[in-house]
């Protein structure tokens, strides 16, 4: 793949790695650049399980979307969506509910440009460039309002994104800002990096991300659970990624703690 794809603005700086494109690379996607692959290689050298962790996170997303669809949800707001590679939210949702609608949101201009290029003129999806830390502005965005009906339940996807929101930006307040504005029966789908499980690797990995535009804050199970205050947490609660409603025993590793990502789904009462 050429390092300058159609749909990517010329003013985008390709000399600095992007968390969204590094994630795309881990998933086997094609929408990443040399600088992203170099960062991924350094990360994998210090933490060989990283690709498996990212794939487990994506598998959790697919299971959670199917759970929300089974509960009657047909609208999804995917925050920090990155680049919609294979197995994205709208593909998974539409496999069970063809009328599902999805708004993808990311702050990274390259992720947004790629998303618009990939999705084209799909009438049941939108791509919005915005900062998820401002739910008041995002929920009132015309592209969001044009597709989602806030009188009906919405599944808010915060998959592998809140660890890029530092404590100073009040991640719990961000979550409350979205769920407070949505109809009862809405869901929060959350996964979050944690230093628990492999604390010896956590600090080195966080240091690597400090070199990007999106530094990482890993949090404990107690801290992640606190983000769900006021919501009804779906069984089995806040667990390591492979343990959230696995579809087969083959998905459950003997050491689930090595995946260092916590997953949860919660519903607004």
C-alpha cells in the first residue's frame, strides 16, 4: 500500500505515529503508515502479546454489539472509533439487524479521512471528527442528529478509548455526559487498558504512548468500575477481555489476566 492513500489530506503529518493506525495494523488492516508500523514493532518487541490483546479487544466489541442488538438496540455511537477495518460496528450490527445505524467519531483527522473513504456514501453511517471529551457538543452535532434518534436507546461504544482520556479531563464526567442525555435502555460498551495482570510491562508501554498525540492512562478494575456508577452492569461485570461472554471455551486463555484489558457492558435504567 502506498503511504499516501486517496482520501487522506495532503496536510496530514505522516511523520508521527497515530494510535488509531497502530491499532489498525495490529488488527491486520491496511490503513497504516511506515511510522505506525515502526511504533508497533517497538511495542511488540517489548510486549509480544500486544497483537493478541488488540484482537481480543476487537472480539469483545463484536460480542458486545451482538448483545446490544439482541436487546433491541438499532443505533450505535462509536467514540474513538479509529479506522473501521473488518468486523466493525456496522457490519456486525447489520448481520443481525439490517436497519442498524452507526455514527463513527474520532479526533484523529487521518482516521476520519480513511473512514469516510472506506464507508463512502453508505446512508446508514456517518463519520464525525470531534473530541469525545465534549459530549454536549458532539451530541448536538448535525451529522449525529441527522442519523440517531435520542428518544430511542443508543449503544455508546467506548472501546479502547477512555485510557486516552487523562484523569484531569474527568473520564467519569465524560461517560455521564453521554449516558445522561440518552434514553433509558441505552448501553455503554467499555473496554479499558489496565496495569493489573502485567504490571511489569505497563509503565514501559505507557511511556511509548507518551511519544504520540494520545498518551495512555491505564486504570485499575476499581477505577474502571467507578466509570459505570449509576448504570446496571451486565453479567459478568468488569472482567478481562476474553472473559466477557465468550462464545466458546476456545476463546478463554489459561491466563486471561495477560490480556491487560478490562471489558464491561452496562445499561441505563
